[in-house]
């Protein structure tokens, strides 16, 4: 397929479907939205977008091939990402309801800067995403793409991820979701922590 509007729309659709798939990114955004401020949740969404943009740049530069040609590098990055997800899961799993409540009513909630970095790190925790991007680009773009796409594709990747997770952050940071979270905080934290830990282990074992 050539560098046509149809190809760009198909790539955009693939990126959007990937963003909408449940995973660590969604869990992180959802929890930030109900535990911290709306601004922090939107900052985390922007961090997700930056992470997605970085992966698209890696794929366009052909660096994703290193992950397939140098297995140990992929293993190291994958393991590091899995350990990070396990750490996030552990924090959720062993965080008590009292600590969550104090962060909601006090000044200890995650600030926008920290939320942004956490969002970006969560997005970058799975190096397999770079390979997926590379596969999508290889399948839908010509071998010699137009120079403008080196700018358009990363910006498009950022906008799609940031807007999707921004929408999730906006909706879940409303008062009603916060009330539901506070009511079931202990169970929701345990479930979120277990799911995040499972995803981390699966990434390491893959």
C-alpha cells in the first residue's frame, strides 16, 4: 500500500484499536483519574501519547529491527518493562484504603509532572509495541515513504493516544466514579494490582 490517505487512516485505526485495548495503560490512567486530580490524569494521558510517539519514531527509524535481530536486547528491555509493571502492581495491591483516602482529601495526590512521567514509563514498558508499530508501517506504507510522514506519523500517534486516554481521564475523574472508587477502594486496588502484576509476569515470560 502506498503513502495514501487510506493508508494513514488505516494506521490511525490500528493505533486507536491498540490504545482502546485493555492493558496496563488503561489501568494506570483509570486509577490516576480517581485517586489524583483531573489535571494529573490528563498529564498522564499526555505521557502515554509521548510514549506512543517515541515508539513510532523508533519504528520509522528502523530501530525496531534491532529488537528482532538482537534477542538479548529485546529480552533485557522486556524484562525491565515487566519488572516495572510488577512494581506498579505491587504498589496497588499493598496500598491500604486509608492511604488512598488521605491522598484524595489531602495534598499527597500524584502531581501532574509525576503523573506524566509515570504515564510515559508505563507506555514504554512494553518494547513489543515498537515491533508492532514497525509491522504496521511495513504492511501499510511503501518502502520509501514521503519525508513528511516522518513528522506526520509520530504526531498522529501522539494525538490518538493522548486524546483517547484524555477522554478516559476526563470521564473517570468526575465525582461519581470517585465515589464508587472510594466505596470499593480496597477490592478495586487489589484487582488492579493483580491484573497489573499478571501483565508484568506475562511480559517477562513471553
